[in-house]
């Protein structure tokens, strides 16, 4: 072993030792949770929800506990950022949860570090066939790493356009004749903008943004293949970034920044700018349907997939994300965790699970749940949700790359978009630097012994 690698190993041991000591402090002082069924085998469940969302989670946990007599799931809300680090600490401290709900961006990294159990090992042949053949492909692929399933969603996320119908009519547009191309939508957005006497935006008609998502409508997307090939600085992605920059220039860089800085846009509350008419057409997630039902039921709106560009566009595109159920490799009750996971996701009973997805306005893992009688009944009363199911079923809806350093790549994409939008770099330059930086980082990781 070289001296440099020996030093790296020593540093790793020191870091893990420090983390273990910290974990012992953090978790040894955690208060015990009261048990309702002390004779059953305990299944601890960590999640990130709070407020009204946590109440929905507790209802699902109660339903599982009442459905059988072998296990008791005890939910623990661990909110805030850094949930990956908390799971690391729990695992090395000898006190991991039995099952945890985390963002989809964590799956590959945790699996690559051998912290997760392979869920396909728990599946019966029938469950294996059902999961791998019937799941929405993009949702299934996010939970995969190196050919095995490490996570299954309990609520996937997508984005579509929310359209204020009253504002469209007031501006002279027919909501039933919505634009069929991105260029037509941009023209509509400029006409929906409103300004004060000083020229400051008071209402934003439309704004194209989020390169990682929008790129799929331009036939692009950011991919890292198993054979080492990358598709990052592609003509399609450059076109997408160019479109974002050009439209931002038409609205006014500074004007958009000032307008957005004044918005109070907290998720899960009645403060979303679209609810109050500050945004005429905006791009957002499916959970907003439930928020509008709760906090602004009288708002006349429609949800529509983003129209693709006129030239080279791909309809119903997008990149899926969301909340995924993971079972730590060192969990004490993996079997109980698997039973709870099946109960919530609907792998063993799609119709029963449909009501759980409906509670939070979450997207299901498979068409079997979406087509179940319970889900279809809810959909008739919440027809705005159909747009997200249409996107989810599209071949242009993709999963992010299956790589351990996914967050590093996503940060690079965000940085490239920011630099181009602010005029610091051209779209071509920003994406070239993105790809160069990613390849440089990958070389460093491989030199340190990581697979990718």
C-alpha cells in the first residue's frame, strides 16, 4: 500500500471513529417512544414529515399496526436537512431504524456504501415479477443500483403547469386553446406579466427554469451510463439552457430577481404565490393539487403538461423524484420493515394502498395502484392530478442517473444554470465546464478506489 493510500485509510478510520462517538451521544439521549403493542416485534420508522403531513403518516402507521398482530411500527419524525448523515450515524452507532423514508437522490450513494439491504431479496417470485414488470419504469429505476432494488417509492414527484384560468380570460386568452408549443407559451407569459408604474413586476405570467427537468422537453437530459459514457454537454441541453437564458432576458434579469425575492412561497402552507394570483402560469409539483384543495378550493385553475419546443421537442418529458422507502443493511427487523413497505406501497394490495397515496396527493409506484377502484374514484374528484399520471406513463419521463455522486452532478447543473442566467457564462461555456468538472471529479473518485 502506498503512503498516500495509507494516510487516506487512517483518516477514514479517524472519521468513522469520530462519527461513531457522535452517534453514541446523539442516539443514547433520544427519548424512548411509548409502545401501544409491547408484545409485538418493534419496527422503527424514520421519516421527514411534520405538521399535517406527519398526521397522514401516523394514520398509515396506525392502519398497518391494526392490520396484523406480529409487528408494531413506531414512527419517528427526523426533520431537517442532512438525513443521509443521520442515517450514517444511526448505522455506525448500532442503532439504525428498521426502515426509513428518504429523498430519492440518496439511494445510489447509500447502496454503494453497503448501508442498504437489497429489497429484491425479500420479494417472493410473484412480487418480484409484479414489481419489475408493472412499475412505472422511471419510478422503479430510481430505486435501483447495479441491477438490484434498494428503494421503493411511497410518493413520487413530478412537475407540470398550473394555470390560472381567470387571469388567462382577463388577458384575452381562451383556456381551452392552450399553447401547444413552448414558444407560444412564452409569448402568452409575456402578455400575462403585470408591472407597476416604476416598471417592477407585480405579476409573473410565466418563467421557464430548472434545467435538469426542462432539458427532457428538448430531447436532452443528463445521463451517466454504466459503460462510462456521459451525456451532459449535449446540443439538446445547450438548447434548453439557451431557452432559459433568452426568456429570462426578455422578462428582465433584475426584475425577476426582485419579484421572486418578495414571494412567500412555503410548501405545505397557504402561502404559495400561485394561490394568491402572483403567478399566472407556473411549473410545480403534484402535491400542490392537495394544497389548493385545502387552502384555495375556489380557485379556478387547470394543470397541463409543459408543451415542448416547436423544433425537436419531446412531449410529456420530465425527471421523477420523491420519497423512497429504504431498509438499512444493519436493521434489526428487516422482515417487519418489508411487510410495512409492502403495506404502504401496495405491492401486495394496490387498492388498499391507493387511499394512502390519495391522503397526500402522492404519485403511486405502479399503474396497478393508479387504476385501482379507490384511486380512480379519488381521481374523478381531483381530475387535475391526471396530468401527472400522463407524464409518469410517458417514455420521456426519466429517472436521474444511477450514480453515487448524484448530488454532486445536480449541484453542477444548478450552478451552470445560475451562471448562464446571470450572464456570467454563455450556455455553451457553462455546460462545457459542467462536464469537465464532473469528469475530473470522477477521475479523483476512481483514484481513491470508488467504483464511480
